[in-house]
C-alpha cells in the first residue's frame, strides 16, 4: 500500500513537471503568435505604402504587379504562421489539462529501459527529449496491441523487437491524476468502466485512451485497398473510423491533407455529432457529406430528389399494398445486375439511340434534335460517347453564332431597341469609347447594328451556357428509354419480378420524372447512365473514402462510389443487424469484394458492444435471431422496462412522466418513434408540458435535454436514456426486427419500451428475466 502511494506521488510529480513545461511552451508560443499577428496587421495597414505603383510603361506595370505579389505572399505567410501557432496552442492547452493517458516501460534489444508516456500529441522539452509520445507514433502501438513481455512494433525502417515491463493507464483531469491502473491486458476494464459510465453529450468523444487491439488494427491499416469493418452496435465503428483518419493524417503528413479524405455519413445530424472528434485530436475535419446531398448537388434543380428517409417513410405508408411493388423496385434497381445492364445499354449507344432536345429560341426551332443527332453520330466509332460531347458543343456554339447574326435582323430586336432606356444607350456608348469594340457610331445604322448585336447576344448568352452544360442531351428521355430496354438486358425473373410488375414500375417512374421527381432507387442509375454517356464526374484528388452505415447502401451505390473514386482507398463500416432501410439479403462484404476484385481487401469484425450497460446489451442481443455474434461488455445497470398501456393518451402520459424523471439523471433523453408522424404526435403532446425538441430530416445539430427523434435519424447516435414510442405488435412486425434492435441499442444507461396493448412479437425471443414489465391499467 505504501509502495502504491509512493508510485502515485512520483507519477503526480511527473505530471506536474510535464504540465509546467507545456505551460511554459504555451507562453512562448502565445508571445510569438502576438508578434506574428502584429506583423501581419502592420503589413496589411501599410500594404500600399510598401508597394511600388507605376503604370506609365509596360515594364513599370510588370514591376508593380511583382511588387504587389511579393507583398501579398509576405502577408499570406504571416497569416499562415499565426494560424499554425494558434493550432499548436490549442493542442498544448489540452495537454496541459491531461498530458497523457498511458505509460509503457520498454527496452529494445540490449538498449536501456525507457519510460514512454502516450497522449493525444507529441511534446518534447528544450533538449528534444520526448515527455509525451503521440498515440499515433509507431512505438505507441505496443500500448494498444501488447501485454507485458516480448512485444514488437512496425516502423518505416522495419519491425522493432523488445520487452515491455510495465503497462500503466491514467485518468488525468486538470493536471491531477484521478485514476491509475497497471494492467496485463490491452486496455484495462477499470478505465473502460469509468469512461463508458460517463453521461452522453451531443458530440462524439475521442477514444484514443481506450482503443482495443482489434480497433487498433483498423486504425493503423495502411495497405488495404478495401477495409471492411463489420461491427456490432456500440462496438466503436465510427469512433475507430475517425481515429483512423487522424492516424492517416499523422502517418502521411507530408503527402495527405484533410481535403483528400471524404466521409459519407447517414445524415446531417450525424455530421454535427462527430464534428469535434478530429479537432480534439489537433486535426482538421475531412470532407463530410451524405449520399443524398451528393446526389442532390449532382442532379441539380432539374429533379426533386427523394431522400433515404423519405423513401423509408413512403415505404411505411405503402407497406399494405398487396404486391409490395416498391420493395421489388428497390431491390432490382439497387442490384449489381442493374448496374451491369446500364453498362450494356450505354455500349449500344455508340452507333445510335441517343435522345436530344431541339434548341429553341422565342418559340422558334434554331437547331433540331435530328441535326444534333446527325452531328453527334458523324464522328467515327473510335470516339467514345463522352469524347464526342465537347466536340458537338463546340460545333453547336458556332451554329448559334450564325443564328444570332440572322436573328439581329428580326423585328422583335427593333422592338427591344425602342424599349431601351437612357442607361442602356450610355452603357453601349461607354463600351465603344472604352475600346471594348471595334465599332464606332459614325451613323445611325452602325449604332442600330451594334445595339442589335448587344440585344441578341444578351438573349443568346443563356442558350450558349446551356449548350456548354450539354443540356441539348435529353437525360430524362434517355433514362426512360433505358427502362423500356431493361427486360432485354437482364433476367428479371431471377430477381423475383414479372414483366407486368416491371411495366408498372416503369410507368410509375416515368410519371414521377415528368413531374420533376426522382425516387431514391433511381438516383444512382440515372447519374451512372448520364456519366457513361456525357463523361464521369470522378474525384481523382480523393485518396481515402469512408462510408459509414454501409448496410444501408445498395450494391449499385457501392459500385457507383467505386466508379466515382477509382484511385481511392475505401473504408466501409456497418452492421448487418442495423439494416433498417432495405431487404437486401446478399452479404455486403461479398458485394464489396466483388466490386473490389483483385484489390487487397481486409475484413475486420468488432463483436464486443461497449455502448450500453450489460442488461441493455443482453436484452437487445436477444431481439436478434443471430444475437450470439454480439459480445457483452460487463458494465452493470438497470434492467430495461417494458411499459404496457391501454390507449394512446395513457402511453403519452407515461412517456412524459418517464422523460421528466430520466432527465434528472441524464444529459440526453431520446424519445424514439418508428416514423416521423409518430414523433410529431408525441411532440405535440409533450411540448405544452416540458422543454422538448423535435428532430427532423433538416436538423443539423441538437442540444442536450429531452428530444423526440425518428428511428432513421437516431442511427449512429447514443443517448443516456431511450424511450421507445409504442412498440406494440401492430406497429413492429416480423420484418422490422433489425429496426427495433437499432432503436434499442441507442441507449447507454437506461431503456424504456412503451406499448399500447400487447408488445411486439419481436420480444418473444427475449427471456423474461432480461427485462421488467410495468403494466398500466386504463379505465
């Protein structure tokens, strides 16, 4: 006991020493930053005084521009320096509060024993001795992967071997050691218990202090072209992905920046939730988007794009249809067979078959679609479809110039001249005087000719812009024609669809397109066909692509993302048990490997769930048909409660009472409904009686407190307490087992499931002693 106390004192003394050195360096940097800031302000203030300005002669102009450029570069360099110092200060301030979280004593082959302290960033003293090693440094991996005894770690020069004599973990807050553990395993359960037992907040936390061995393997993988992570709910998939990004930025710091990494996340709310993890580690955030936002940007204003959440809501409304036609449409259009059918179809268009639009001006056809087709197919077959488009556009622009000259003689142009006001005439006169035109108004006819050219040019500008954007190509008509050809390009019966069912789907799709709407399942086929014809909009600058919630992506989406990012390395993360949007049964791992064939791929399974208490994890695991795959982390807590009420008002009253009670011991209480309609109804009831927030599809961030949120928006998030809205047998059917599992696994510490009448049959697989029943008898 005395020995332990002495070690604690010694470790605290080292913390004090490190914090003192860190604070001293902060003061130095702050003083340096102030000097740099003053220099930048002085350069900005005296910018024109220090620039030689002379435009008398051509040589003087060049000298002036050079002088301006030099001054701008000097200012830019000072501002960059200031920004860099500011970032360093922020990182050091974190170290001043908690300088490190681990220590390993390591001796490398006949070398003296070294004490290595590991934190979120490296810190060296004035003698260039490491007081703290960055958690991403090669030697730090022995903390995550090794146990006391023989260990090794990889470096750019090769593998190093040695002996680990001690592994110690710390919890340090405000420069004071709160907890200290010596452990013989990867990460001691004591530290995990303490960290996981903390309350949730509205932003994801960094997990660098508690990275497990299997998680570390994912983080430090630099060779795989495809890294696929199949992880149970709460296994830390997303956290690991973010630590992996931080590691890659550190490991390849000379050749990789945050703008070359893109993360496709499930929704904008999730983007906000994870937004602070990388800055906490001293790195800039990567590019973040959702597939829906990407698609909406690509398709533009031509069509209104249905989101994944709208698709989910619409499927809930349509699920009583006897034919279940929407489900079949989603499966067929989302398949790899459909992807290959689009490729086949595009190849057939080399000889003929493209649809074009007439180029029309003021109700008059200037260039017919037949003329455009003849021009397009006048090029040799050796020219690919995308290579012909810029050539055709160039020709069409020349033809429009001729049409514009003809149009200048038309009567409407003269009418427009009469409507010109004084300002328009002055603008035209100034344009001539300033030398922008060779024209001189020596006569009325010349003036009239000039104005006619200006008027027609103004109107034709929009036409030319549309030609440059290839709007003479009729994308919608082409896609509709492709849908007509689908039965000839693929065997629909193998995908469980008849010809009449396909005709019905095609008819519905055509109707929506004519109403300027496109369903989610048509988005990728529409964009892919367009890319094969007009030229793909691939992102060659992106080096790494991360896709979260991979189980909600269709095979065609995955293939299309590979097509868009052909030179990128992919990290895909998901959980087949949380697939709430589709009915796709084929393994996403097999699909991904098929798409990435002949590429180095690595599959990692994360089976242990850390998010929830053991009673909650045991309960949610039992909901699944193959729940044995999920491993429990032993953290005590309350049994989940199933609260049965007689009617809706009674249920909502109990939801209010539970939310009010749970909010006293929780930072976040999430009331999760299956659909938005269910959530809106609960919100209307609650908002008059308590402070509550409704989260919808456009919500970008949320605050602590009581929130009402639909199931599909809760994915990836975690809350101290979760109340499930009406999980009755009428609401949750056999096919929605994964949906209920996903909702329940959002809870960290407390879970309450309400039901109007008999609870869903999905709970029949759960042992009675895994939860408690509270039955409320109505009048």
